[in-house]
């Protein structure tokens, strides 16, 4: 089962099932409980599409994303450290599963169900990863323009971007993506983003 990842949160999928477990810190438990309480208010029976499920989980994560800073401080890691922040996201996901957060699990299953989303692809050159509550992979396309793609869930090729990505700078990549609409609490509005479904490093 693939589940949504809050990145920092972008790795919430297969890593949730890892056997290694550690006791959650105060801030980590607060974030886990807050997300679980948020999704608990949703009538999952009314959610019909993967996009709707994704949007609800993203909204809940976005409401409490500031708690990531507290967790990072507890762990004494820099919020710009992508690998460390990804680990925090994976741990939050494990916590939600461990405490059997029913609606989170149901929404996660729905989010992974086949949808009618159109998968597109963009070729370009990898530049960097921006951390803005979620990870965004930035490339320069064939016209020399910067393009941003949201890393929301586990995707094929994600393992190449979980560590130090400096060596990937300048490499040609093909990103497969689907468009989705998400709510940004800071802007109090909905915006369309390109969610990554796969990345291939081209030779």
C-alpha cells in the first residue's frame, strides 16, 4: 500500500512499513495527533477520487507544517537537509499507521486508487530541490525555463533524490507528472500543481 508523504513529506510510502520503530518526540506526537484529528473530521464515504483524498491529506498536513520546524529543532537537524526532513516525514507516516489512524489509512488507500488523471511528461535538466513545506524538484526544460514539480508521494525513481543531490545537478531527466489542485493555507486559495509520478535519469 502506498500512502501519502509529507516531506519533507514526500517519502511516506513503502518506508512506513519499515520494522524500525522509535518513540515519538513531543513535537512529533503533537504533529501526528493533529493530522489524525484533522482527517478524522472528514466523511471518507463522500470521497470518490484519488485527487480528493490527496487534497484532504495535503490540507491537513499544510495546516500543521510549522510543527516540522519544532521536530527538526528537537532532532537538531537543519530544515534545509532534505534527507533528514524526509526521514521526519516517514516517521510521521509510521506514527499515523502505528496508532491506527483510521481515516488517514482510508484516505491513503483512496489516494492510491486509479484515477482519470492524465499523465504528462517533461524533459529537462535537474537543478535542485526546493523545500517549501513539501519538496519541489526543479528542472530547466528544453526551452531553458525553470519548471517546478511537487514530490508528494513515493514514485518510481524517488530513491535517486533522497540523499545528496549535488551530483545530479546538470543531469538530464524525464519527469512524469499529473496535474492536481491543492489548497495552500498561506494563500487561502487553491492552486494547480504538477505532482510527480516518476522520474527517469537520462543517459
